[in-house]
C-alpha cells in the first residue's frame, strides 16, 4: 500500500470536462444534473477499462461507478462505490475521496475495501479524525443499506430518492 493524500477531482459541467486525481483534464460525453446528484459518463484510456459512468451523491457521501472493462480485464463487480465528500459549487462539482471503497455484486455481496488506507492516512495526518469517522459511518451505513436491499445499490438509493440511471 502506497500512502497518498486524498484524491481530488473536479467536474466542470459547462465545460464538459473532468479533472481526474492525477490532474489530467478529460472530456466528458454526458453530464446530468439532478437535485440530489450528478451523473457523468466519459471515455477512459486506462489499461483495464475504456469507459466509466459515475453518480456523485453529496448527501450520502458516495460516488457510484460502473466501469466498462476491456477484454481480459473484467472484474466480478457490478458497482464500485467510493466514500468521500462531494459538493457543488455553482456549475462545478468537486470530489475528495476518503479512501474507503465498496465493491457491489448485485444480488450476491457487498465488500468493504481499503480500511488499511484510511487508517494509515489518518495516522499520518492526511485525513482528520472527523473526516475519518464520517467515512466509516458512511461506509457502514451504505453496506447495511445495500445488503438490506438484497445487495442492490440501485434499489437502496432509489428508495432514498436517488434513482440511478445508466447509459
């Protein structure tokens, strides 16, 4: 595990761009703004996946992503959920990843990942106690909610007034 600062992203809706955590400006095919969140779909030049779709959900502190994997790099997952802080500043949205992630296999399981990263980041002063505790609370709440809906993240969020739609 390599220790790193929280990953930050910018989502510029009018410019149709996404500045990724490495500072690379990416063109976005689609943005959809809802009162409860932001949908983004864009190509990716990653070795493992060629396209991604994400919903930023500020009130839940979640980013729900579907990766479209390249042949030979498929993973046994339907959704990847980042725990963090997401907020809107006018037409530009911002995200700060708080290390914890969930892998959702619809109808089968929800797995919490990267607790070691969160604990190391907190121990080294990269994430304060309040943010660390909030990340754990959000992750535990999401695991409980998703599991109580048959490991279906879309059913859980839909019931909470955040109906997710994909391409």
